[in-house]
């Protein structure tokens, strides 16, 4: 094992002189008495390397011994990850808190330095159901059996699949498979003999380790992200859709609603698993989520939402270096579940904090800075992260997906900065939050004029475009009216303005904190959009602005009442009828 000694300390970076082979991104530990502080090699030069330490570097000094592990920064993959709250290094935080003997719910999310716990519980047994038999041929990532894990019980949902190690090269024959029974993640459940007989047998355990910065690519092919991912947020699904296996970003100034929007999506989006990476946001906010989530009932399963959720949490008070690890850990866990044929959503909040960590490290490495002192490789790192999204076909013909949505929090809400710009170049959808909208409490504050998406909507494109056209014209009239006043505006223009306001009030705005309004499934969006369309395309017979305004105020109120009704209730049908009659009665015949 290679060892070394610290020759320099600079913030969270140490420079180490070493005596054997080391590799870029290899993990090592600085040894402080009994304490071992984890670090990752970020640059190798001759017989010295620079390492980012995932802990406070207090007390580290020239001469402190360092031990290298020979392994890249890796995640443990297998049963036992769901419902966990991890830090960026995949330490289970509840476990750490218990270990540290802390009791307070808030304090428990701050770890003791140098304490690391396995990502997967070692003592827990899982009910292994073999699906492959001796003599079967397998390759990397092929399922050989499954276990029950929470809602993944092999009944309404598939079981948690146990797969041949992702690192296998070529084809193997199963020479042993464990009988059905209870096993820990460390026990052997199968042995594989390489085809052609070259090399030794491979022991298969339920747990495997995978380097987080390397994408898992055991699938047969990548597919185009053509299917709309149902988020049940109307503005998104109808106007700025996300695709299953696609990417999108939510830039917005502080307080514009990024985190609330991510949490709404985590709750309601039609996916199998959500991995939420809270990256560098305020601790209070994160703790709130952690307390709330286990109590929220998953509308899909009737069970706690946590059963299909993993939270990776690195608050602003945790060491900066682990922010970087947290986004990679999140996406690696997502790829693992995609390989099982599941649809996974990764939510990263906020990627700006991750970029700041990159900037800090780059500064310490004294690299040539790019724009706003971000490293020159900022764009390629961001691109590489989003490229790990995708819908894939597996070797057995089934499909799985990883969708990535990241928030960006540019200072002052100015989107013309490197992180937002680099992200916009690679993502398929842009949900720009506007300060003006959030100030007016028009939530979600997704700007309906600036935002865009390359993916397909749940409504036909030409219908969406026609309505957006009215919205755009309504906005122009609104700007003009600020100058010339209502009196100087024609009745026709004024009507366009009212139509746009109507759309905003009844369709774009959606209250995340109201049970009935927070989530609008696609089927209901189609019905609602049909009525909105009628109201907006109608030519009205009014002679005066006041009359027109009254009509729209009344229509809006009826529509908002309608939004509150269950789709299968008699009131729903009655109000739809009422809305349509009102529109027809006011229209030119
Ligand atoms: P950000 O993450 O962009 O800083 P938050 O998501 O924390 O902002 O939102 C700030 C506040 O705005 C929330 O605490 C909430 O009061 C309000 N808010 C945001 N989104 C909504 C929404 N969809 N419905 C109602 N209120 C919202
Ligand atoms: Mg936030």
C-alpha cells in the first residue's frame, strides 16, 4: 500500500509526497492519531499529489502521515439504499448520528470528523429469490435474482434486482447460485465462470462498489428521450415539458421557489425512484425536508414517500469538498436503479454550490482561471454530469431511465453567468424562475415567456404555441398599458391582455401547498387546457372594457373553484359545463 506525508496544507487541500503508485481520483486517508480523514487525489505531479480533504483540515500539518487506499472514490450499491439519508460520501446520517450518540434531530445531521460508516447495512438479511440457474450465461448488469425491499416487493412493484457485477468484461456462465433464503449483502449469492475458461471464478455478492465518477454503461443501447415525464406541474408538462431520461435546469434568484418546485416534483413526478441531492443549501431547509418526507404519503403507493426516495445531503455547513462527491454519488445510485429497469429522477439543489466548490479547489490548485474565476473545465464537468441522464434499453429488452433536474442559483438572479450558461448549453429544458413572478406570489414562478423545452408536451405543439402566442401578446399589451394607460388601449388589445392574465391565474399558477391544486395529472391537464383554450380563442361580443373585465373575473373565479374539485366528482362535471356555457354565451355567434 502506498503511503505518504503531508508537505503542505492549503484550506481543504493538502499536498502529499508519496512513495509508491497512486492514481488520479484515488482515495487516501490523512492519519491524525486514531482518526482517519478521507481525501481524494485531484492532481498528481511527479512524486507529489494534491488531495481534497472531505473534512475540516484542522490539526493537519507538514509531516502528517497519509495512507492511500488503491481505490477510486466509490459508492456501495445494493439493497439497503432506499429511504436512506446519506452525506456526499454515502455515510448514512441516521446511523452516524446514532453512533455519535447525538439525540437532537437538528444536530444529528452534523457528523463527527473522521467517522465513516458503510453505505449498506452489513447485518441486515435480505430474502434472495434466484431467477437465474447454473449454466445460464450472463454479462455485466444482468439480473440473477431479487430481494424484497420496501415497496419493491415483487408484487405491485418489481423486486430489488441483484445483478452480475457491472465491472465484468465479456460473458460468464453461472457455476453456482444460492438457493432462495436470507443473506446479507456481503455473502456470496452466485459464482460466475468466465466463458472460454480463462481467468478465475467471480464471486457475486448483493453489494458491489462502483467509482462514482465513472458512468455505469451495462445497457444495450441509449434511446432518445421521447416520452414526456409527468411531473403534474401544469406549466411544466404543458408548456415546458421534461422527458423521461431527459435533463432540465431551474435557475432562479434566492427565494424564487427552486427548492419548493424540486420538492413538489420529488413528491408527484411519475417515476419509480427519486434521488434528491441537497448540495450546499442551508441546513435548516434540508433538515425541514428530512423531517417532512417520511411523513408524506406517496400518492402512488400509499406508503411513506421515503420508501422510494434517497436523500443525499450536504448542507452549507458541511465541508465543501463533499459537495462534489454528493452529485456524483447521487447519479451513480440513480444509474444503479436504472440498470434494474426503473425510472429514476435525480434532483440536484443547487448545482451552483457544486460549481463554487470546483472554483474553490481550482483556486487552491492555482489553475488558470476562466470566466468569473471558475475553472476552464467548468463547462465540460457540467456537461459530463448531465450526460449521465438518459433512457436506455437493457440486455433483456426492458428500459430504464435517469432524468436529471438541477437548480442553479446565480447571484442576483442574473442568468448571464458561467454556471447558468454552461448548463443551458447541455440541458433539454429550461425553467427560468422570475423574481417579478415570485414577488407577485405567482407560483410556480417559472417565466412563461423566457422558459423553453426541446421535449414534447402532453398537449399538441400547435395548440400550445397558439396559447403561448396570446400570452406573449398579452404581455406586450401589459407593457404598453403601463405607458398609455387603460384608456389608450383598444378593446381588442385589452381583451388579449385579460386572456393572458386569465391563463396565468387559472393554469400557470399552481399552489404547491394546496392538496387539490398541487398536483394535476396529465389527464386532467388535457381537460383543463381544453377549456382554457376555448376561453382564450373565443371572440367576445362585449362593447366595453368593464364588461370584458367583469366577465373574465367571474370566469376566473369559477375556474379556480373547478381546480379545487376532484376530477371524478359530480361538481367537476357541473363546473366544466358551467364554464363552457359562460364562454359560449359571451362569444360572438
Ligand atoms: P429558493 O430555493 O429559490 O431560494 P424556495 O423554494 O425556498 O426558494 O421558496 C421560497 C418561499 O417561496 C417558500 O418558502 C414559499 O413560501 C414560497 N413558495 C415557493 N414556491 C411556492 C409555491 N409553488 N406555492 C406557494 N408558495 C411558494
Ligand atoms: Mg433553495
